């Protein structure tokens, strides 16, 4: 099936790009350390720093998550009806680079905002044949 082949190719390309970006980050960090940057932390030190940094973060900052379903969202364009809204960030595990998913967990984000609920599935191609371009508009502070 041609669609399945294109989808597999797209997924492989996305995975390859994520790996390249991850390698670039760690390479840049190693180069910075080599020229006198901060001392590299051990994994145990990183975990301890994360615990301190995120200890008091609740994942909520003045947002009434109970009102999200009342916010109107308009989706237009070819295939817009096929986009299923993202109900939880947990379904993104394995679809995002591991460090990005880890950061979502550390920030204790559970419920996507309305703009995230509809744009993330489009951008990642969740439930679609492939990712699609989007143009979105939302209030400042909405999680774009």
C-alpha cells in the first residue's frame, strides 16, 4: 500500500531528525564543556537538580482547566474533520524525542490547552496519514 509506505517513510524521517537534533544538542554541550564550560554533571547530580527545580511545580499556573471544553475551536481545511483532539500528553510517549516527553512529565503537564489539543495531532500526524501544516491563532499565554 502506497500510503502505508509513505507513512513509514515519514515516521522514519521524523525519528532520524529527532536523533540528529538530540546528538547535536549533546555534541554542543560536550564542546562547551571542553572549552571551559560548566563541569559536566553526573546523572545523579542531574536527577537531584531536577528534583529541586521541579519540586514545587504543580503544572498549573493560573489556568482553569475545567473551562477548557467551553473554549470554541474552529478547524478548517482538507482532513480537518479527521483530526481527533489530543486528550492527554501521555499519548505522546514514543512520538516525541524522549527528552521532550521527559520535560512534559517534569512540568507535570497533563491536559493540553485547546490550541495544543488540536495542533499537536496535526503537527505530529497523529491519526492522519502524515503530519500536516497548520496555521493557528490563540490568545497570548494559551500554550502555543
